[in-house]
């Protein structure tokens, strides 16, 4: 009896520190990813529907979501608006997920909001709905932060997984964005491009305009049909808007944007890779819709400066100069293809040394097929994360792909990522390029270690 009372007291006791609040939220990861809107709807109802006070730009897609969020946030801030940005996973610290005007949520605010949510989460957990998950509580916390504390003019709102049953879909946005569709999270979203597209197209709301750069014919067909059924205007890259490269160099590329309302050139970005021009064009089309229909005040100078200033950590980011060390979270086949194209088209080097660590749930053979034809050395390692793929398994897969493509390179197996990183750096000569790629959990650790000489907090 005493023990039961003690557990009850612990369950209802307020959280005392930011670390306790973060650990409580991250502890909910045990409840997994459970598609469905009932628990988030209940949380919104119990908190008085703060989401209804906010103006969202909702962004889904397999790759490029974070970059589009970065472009939109950067331009809107340059225009003088207050902007909330909700993204995942985070690269350095849990508070990165909840940004207001480019700064993380204060730890004290996160603690207060977690204490507000905790009894409600426990109330729902006691019903047949079961406990809200880590992502559901994070999303509710973001809405409470923006809707009851910070009050931004706009919230740049990134989906977690998919779209239709993703808890971020609780909102009705000003514009819906679907960057692209690829082979990721197929264990949850379905094993065909059509199935994945159908999930992502689930963010399309009645009468809300949609911007997309989906490219596969079957994906385009589904997005068009969904937009038509929902009576939503669709702005599709290659049809309603276009992007044309003007100049491409390392850390600087420019393009011409052509849209239904006007054309603008030159627009420059500092993020690397042809895919970043696509992402920037998607952001520009979204801003153009807001200018046209929602009276967004957008000066051309602010658009230009905002795009150029946009940064997105962990994606084709140079974090070392001697040797040159590039990090890129290419954790699925499409991401690996983009990395391979950038390594061929943007960067100059004599030899390429690549380190990779993966989670156990991905389509790795196709990812390796894109990247291995370019490497002189492959160092396989393991991310410091509970779902890590053992380095030996990744090495066996890499060895099979190496045989199938007929390319010889040195293969090094080092499960400890810090020792693997030292090996990588020692291999790279003055004219070589070292690259760390794979899951963002590995990228987060390597980035924190190299830039800040400390371990990252990391999580989904």
C-alpha cells in the first residue's frame, strides 16, 4: 500500500528541472510511434485549443523538409515577422525543436509547459486511449509554447512521419507543402511510392493551397487527385513554378525563379547541392502564395537576404578544414543520391574517405549503391543509439555491394564512432575530402564533438 502511494505521489509530483522535463518527455518514447489523432485531439481540447490562434505553414516530405523550414524561417524573420519553427529530429539539443525567432525555447519555459502537460498526459494514459507518445507530447508542448507564451505571426511546422496520421496534422495551415516522396519509413508508411505519397498527401486540407516538388509520375497523380478532391489549388514544380540554375560553386549558387505571379532573378543560396535550389524554389513559391493571398509583406531584398542567410546544420555542412570534413545526414537512398551528385558536381578532391553509421530500420543496399562508386575508403561504425545497426552487418552489406558494382576500396570496421572518426581524419591528406554520413544520430554526435567538443543530447 505504501509503495502504491509512493508511485502515485511520484506520478503527480511536478518536474523540478529542465533535465527532468526532457527525460520525462523522452521517456515516453517507449510508447512508440502510434499513428492516430485521438490523443493529440484530447490534449488540445484539455488545453483550450491553442492551435486555433496560430497561422501555420505545414511541411511534409521524405527529404528537404528541414531545409525548406530553414529558408522560410530565415526570409520571414528578415521581413520583420515573429516566427516559430518546430522541427525534428534535433541536431544538438532537445530545445532545438522549439524555436522562436531563431532561438531555442528557454529551458525554464519548457519546464513550466511540461508541468502543465504532465497531469493531462497522465489523465489520458488512464483511459482506453493509452499514454500519449513522446512525439505527441512534444507537438502539444510546441503548440502551447507558440499559442500561450510566444505568440509568433507564423509557425513553420514540420511533420514527424508521413502526414495523414502524423500528430502535426491537428492544425489547419495557411499553406501545405510536400517537398518530395522517397523510400523512407516504409515499415510504417507503406512499401510503395503510391502508399507513401498517399500518407504525405494527407496534410492537404480543404481549400488550403498546396506547394510540391514531387517528381515521380505516380506521386504527382496522387497529389493532383487529392488536391482536386479537397478543392485546393496545387502549385507543382515543373508546372506552376520553375527553377533554373544560373551559377553553381561551393557554398554559393544562384537561380532564376519563375512562378505564376512573377519571375525573380538572381536568387542566391549558400547551401550546397542542386536539391537545395529545388528546396529554395519550394520556399519561394510558398512565400509568393502568402504574399498574394494573405497580404504577406515581402520585399525582394528581404527575400534575397533571407535565402542567402539560411543555414541547415548537418546537411552538406563543412565542419573541418584540415582535413576538410563534410557531414551530411544522407540516411535513405534519395539522400545518398543527392550526396553523390553533390560530391561529383560541387566538391573537388583527390581521394574520398567516407565514414557511415546507420539505424537498423532502413533501406541500406540502395543507399550504399549510390555512394560506394565514389569512395576510396569506407569506415563503417555505429551511432550511439538504441536502434543502431551493428557495424559488422553494415560492413557485410557494403562488401556485397562492392562486389556487385566492381569497385575496389578499403573497408574499415570500427564500431566506436569516436575512434572511427580519428581513423577517418588520419586517412585524409591535404587534397582529400573526408565525409561523415548516415543517420542524423551519428551526425549529431560528430558535429557536437568537432564543433563544441562535447556530447550532444539527441533524440527523435
